[in-house]
C-alpha cells in the first residue's frame, strides 16, 4: 500500500516558533520557515511517503459561528498583547503565510490544503478517512482531537515526544479503541478549545459511562442521560471533519533541486545549500521511495 504523510502545519509552525531562537534575513524573521522545512525534510526522509498533504487552519471559523465561546480565551489574549508582542505575532503570521502561499508551492508541492472557515484538523480528517481505507496514513500532529482518526492503517506521530500513537498505544492509555474517541469527546467536551461537555464529566468518566461501568442510579449517569442537547452541540464541534468539509484527490508533487536552491537563496537559508541538504532533498522528494516503519515504534 502507498503511504500518505499528513501534516498539521499550524501545529508544527507553532512548535517551531516556541522552540527556536530568532533568525532573520533583511530584518524579517525566518526561524519558523527554517524549522518547518527542517521537520519536513526529516519526516519525509524517514517515512518516504508517496503523497504529502499540508493541512492549514483558516483565519475564519465556522465553529465560532456555531458557538461564539469556542476558543474564546485564546482569542481574547490577542487584545492584551504589548506593542512588541504584536510585532512578533505579525512576523510569525507572515512566515506562516509565506510557507503556505509561496514557499511550499515554489518547492513543487501540490497538496497544500486550506478551506475558509475550517481547521487543519478537518482537512486531515477528510484525507485520513478517505485514504486510510486502502493506504497507510501518517498524521504528524499533537492535537488529541485527531485520535478519533486512528485505525489499523492510520497512526499519529508527535514531533515533541517522538511517540507514534497507534491503536495499541491508544488502548494501553485509555482502555478503549480510537473509534470511541468521538463519543468520548462528545460527552466530555474539550477544555483546550473551551467546548463544554456534560458538567462534571471528563474523559475517564465518559469512558466509564460508554463501557457501561457507571451505575444507572448515580447522579452523573442521570446527568449524561439528561444532557442530549449539550452532547449534540459538542459533537458538532468535536467530531471530525466539520460538516461540509470537502474530500480531496491528491496530486503528485513536482519537486526539483533547483526550486530548493532558489528558495534557500531568497531567504538566506544557507544550510539548505549544503551538499548534505541538497542530497537529502533529492532523496526524500525527487526520487523513488523505500518504505520504512513508524517513527517511535519498536
């Protein structure tokens, strides 16, 4: 079977943004660009995927239209930025946009996916659900919401912990299989995204309820039974992909070494002009792929 590598691009960019010291060219930051490409090269050199999907978040949100409190605290923090923080954030956003709209297309990548009102998670889910039926799908992300996509052909890899999460790892952690995760989140909600679940019910209690291990006479059991309206809203926000997300037909990339050289020169990424990096780019993106196993696996 072919291998599809699916990247949560905003997640990777944020990880790089917080991890790397500032780098600049002509007084404009390049650290996010450098770090993102570094991860991309290493991941593809390992997985040797037949297709690479770059999933990006939209600035607008259909979830906020449905539920205005969605990620409210995170969004409200922007109004508290100092002038210096505003400049840093503006430059960060500029690098995100450059990667999505210019650098990745110029390098020859074909599957750069973005949809107004949707999140990268929705795009990842659409791709995973379609292609994991007949192909291996490797999701590079840290968002627990994506656990619901894991199956025998679809795994997740965390670039910080370097752990691959498959069905077995998930079961060892939660005592259930990933196909229950959407139901679990529908009851428990998502604290990081400020999506309310049933009051007083976290993931552990939701699992206990779904497995039939919660006493029907208990207060929490009755509360879940009486919270169908809350669960219905929560599922609309947490089950992936969001309603109306399109499906995608993936295209073959058209990467060439000369494209890498052009980008490296434009952004003063001199290390990408080294023989080692050029050889890595050619091997990872321009040649035939020899399959390998999951990262973090034993």
